[in-house]
C-alpha cells in the first residue's frame, strides 16, 4: 500500500492527514497518509530510512525543516537557488527521492484575482514559508515589500535574493499603509506567542492573509474582519500546496470540486 506523511517538530497540529485522507477516500485510492515528528538532528536518518521503503511515496515538510531538508534530498529543480526551501519530497520516475516546493503556488492561488502589481506588501517572518511567499510576490510584480524579521541582515538578504525593493523592520514597527499583509511566521499558532498588530494604517482595500491554520481564526484575522478588511485564512494555502503534493506523491489529481466539503470537515 502506498504511504505518505507530513513531518515537522511539532507536528500534532497538522491537518495534512485529514486533507490527504479525504482525497484518497474520494478517489478510491488504496493508500495512507500519516504524521511523524522528526527532530532537526533526525532528518538525515529519516530520509535514509524512508528511501529504502518502496511503498513510501513521499512527505510534506513543515516547520522547522523546510530549509534544512534541502541538505538531505536531491534538488533537480534547483529550488535551493530559487526559493531556498522545500515543502514536498516525492519519488521521481526512477524511484529516487527528490525535493520541490508547492508552497508558492498554494500561497498565490487565492490571490490570483487580486491585482497586486506595483503594490506594497508586508510579510511577517523570514523562514521557509516566507521564502516561498517572497518568491511568489516577486513573480507577480509586487512593487515593494516591508519584511518584518528578527534578523535584519537575513531579511535584507531575502529581499535581495528575490530582487524585491523594500525595507526590513522588527516586529514592533508600525504597519505601513500596505495593500497586502501576510503572516508567514508561526506567531498566532497554538502554543506560540500571539501576533498583535495595529491594522489602522491599512487602507480599506487591503487584504490580510494569515497562513496559520491552527487556530483557523487567528487574532490577526479577527482584527482584520473587525475592520471589514478582506481576509484569507491558512486553509487556503494549506489545501492549495497539498493538492500539488498529493499529485506528486500519489499520481492523481485531487478532486478540487469538493473543496467546500473538505473545508467543512477541517473546521468541524
């Protein structure tokens, strides 16, 4: 039986098993999808062991391993040079494990009808998810980015890597009047400190996007809705990136026409 899983540390919060399990059942595929907590110093051993199991089709990679996982699997698409982080490992046609990134496409999908070309975005965080988001923003022609990061040198390096104009500020800085605000950090996640921002500087057309999905209704999204701002929750990116990963691992496109039913199950 084909098997796949999601790895991270922590991992109990992950909704990926429910998503992939829903699609496996819907398509009648004999397979299973689980979750495994893998510490940072165990990544090498994990991939070496899984590589020997022909039934293991791959995994999704979440916090905090998206950058480190690049050191343990081949990178034929040179994701290291483009995004600098992977979130999916799968077997290629030769049966070898390779890494890729589906986060960028998953992040952009709910913004596809939003004209952000030349606009101003605020991105909070500088980890693996932020890399994919900055990559996506660079491809849609965002005008400038304010990156909120604890390490200003790392933040400046990320903006330069993706050819983005903008500035790096700390988490206590006030928001500029941006068109898009994205929380790409773990702040606001269950077990993490909250993310509290004063959204008053944002114009009425601004979009607030929080990739955290546990809890789904974060303080950031609640504050945005209180101001009648457009919001995008973490399930949008989660389902979008999972769909691409599912096809890579199990060889079939998931039934996206049943997204509404899937969301109902995830939020029950």
